[in-house]
C-alpha cells in the first residue's frame, strides 16, 4: 500500500517537473513569435524593410502605422555585429531584442546625438576582448554589451507624411546589419572626420 | 485596432493620428472623434460597432521611466452618443 502511494507521489512529482519544463520551454518552440515571423522576410544578418502597417497586411501585430520598420536577425557566435545606417532627420530608434522578443537595448535619435547609426553589439566576452585590444576605428561607434547570442535589431523610423515613405524606406533598405569590423592589428585608416 | 493587435479596415484609410498632424485647439489640446459617421475635426473612422482598441504611443519620452507616472494626465475617453 505504501509502495503504491510512493509510486503515485513519484508520478505526480515527475508530472509536475515535466509540466513546468514544458511551460518554460514553450516560447522557444512557438512559431508565431516575432523571431519566426521576421525569419520569413529573408536571410539573417541583413535588414529587411517591413511593409508599412496597413489593415489586413501587417507583418507583425501592434505595428505603428506611422512608423517604417526594418528588422535584422543576427547571431553573435561568429563575433560582434556592427550596424551602420544613415538615418532620416525625423525621430528614429533602434532596439535590440533577444530570441524571445524581450527588449535588451534601445537607442533613439536624441540619445545617439548624431544623424547616423554606428552600433556594435557584443557579448560580454567579446566586450572584454575589445577592451583589452581596443580597435581605434571604433572610437566613434556605440559599442554595447548584451546578454544574448542570438536576437534581432529593429529600426523604427517616423514617417510624418505618406509622401516620405519612399525616402524613409530607401534609407532603411540601405541599413547595413553586418558592417565590417576592423581588426585591431590593421593600421588605422585615415578618417577625414576624425578630430584629434 | 482589433483586440488581436491588427489595424481595422476603414474606407477612409485613416488608422492613426500623430502629434504633428492632429488638429489642436489654441491651448494645444486636441480631440479625436471615433465614429462610423464622419465628424468635423479629427475623425478616426471605424467600420464596426463592435469592440475596438485605442492605442496611445509615446516615443522618446521621460515618462517611460515610470517614476513620474502619477503626475501625467492621460487623455480622457468619453462616449458622446450611440449610433
């Protein structure tokens, strides 16, 4: 009798563990999340401009119809990711999300205090390596450390008027999600903008 | 917006207002009419008489910190009539 009770208790505990593990893992297997939806736009490592949100054809739910969006899925496994883009004068922001769609970093035109975007995303280990061997060519870049290895970057760009959609989308299409990262060993390229 | 986060279709093609295009009173305040029939001023047309979801988005605002949330006046939503 006691043995039967023990088996029942063991089964209950095992069931509970499996239940909790399943619930916690569920987001990684969900296929209707932002990560999977963005994967349909094309290959990783480059920006894809989302079509302007219009009733019935939105790429993702809860998009702002007044914003143009570009998204890029990236992986930090093969080194830091550098994002370069010329941005419009109006409001824009770039946000970095983890695989599950939670925001880990964001920057907008006012906090960037410049018109173009030059963002280097690193893991904590890559950040430590960059600190030890600083790359002079990245002096003007914004270098951030994120606790993720895979994620996506989302650029939002305000479109004040429908006539500006074309121009904004052209700028977003030109955004580079895998800009070259100069090596520490290479000689410093002559930068005409650099003030010493 | 529908409850599932998708925009609502409407014949006028107007799904949103932003701060630079909304018509304001002299003191800077504004009023947006949400209705099926055309209204003067800012009119956000809806094609349904069912449930709708209104979303206010604030970009680049210090409010997102949450510390001063008690001091801000959110827009009021009033039912002005039944059609």
